[in-house]
């Protein structure tokens, strides 16, 4: 059974993901710091590893999404043609031309799809971190979805967690 201190520290390991909005790379530093300080406590160490694995996975997914977005926008920009197709000069002002909207439709669709995927990652992170924090406060382990396990749990951590998750929650 975990102490209240272990549950609180485990919750902080998950909530540390939100520190990236105040501290650069805080979403990685907080779980690493907790994991290094509490390696001897299997519950805290496992929660910190799970949080860190999720943050690394999200960073990887966001990096792939940004790369696809940049290459997609470059390719669409090249296919859209030069600036003269979309604008014409009326004196000193640039005015949108009367060309067909079919020129901009793929561009707008691509931006819409990328935006939806980016927002989905953002909301997935918020919901999963909050859920993991609540579960850690209850003394349970939360398995994040879409997580690549870069840091594996040790056999003793897995054994202790297996025993703890079999007990009914009070």
C-alpha cells in the first residue's frame, strides 16, 4: 500500500506535464527529477516513467505533425503557383484576384486537417494528464494511450504494481 506522500509525489509527476507552459522542457524535467529522487519507491518511479514516456511520445507525434505540415505547405505552395495568380496590383494595394476558389481549397483543407490533429493532441494531453493525476492520487497506475515505452518498468516495479492493482479501491 502506498503512503499519502507517495501518492502525492506520483500526482506531481503527472501534473509536471503542465510545467512546460512556464518552464522550457518542464514536462520532461519534472518527471525525470521525481524519478531520479524516488527510484527506490516502485510506485512513484513507475508513475514518473509512465508520465515521461507519454511526454516523449507526444513530443514525437507533434514533431512528425509539424514536419508533415511544413512539407505539405511547401508542396501546396509550389503547386499553387506564383503570387501573380492570386493577387493583382491596383495602384499601391494588393487585392485578391477574381480567380476560382479551387486554387485555395486544397490549402485550406490541409490547414484544417493539421489544425484538427494538433488540437486533438493538445486535448488528449490535458485529459490524460488529469486522469493520470487522479488515478495516482487513488494509488493506481494509469496507462496512457498512444504511448511508446521508451523507459521500461523494472521487474520489481511491475510486481508491486500488479499486487496493488489487484486490491479493490477503497
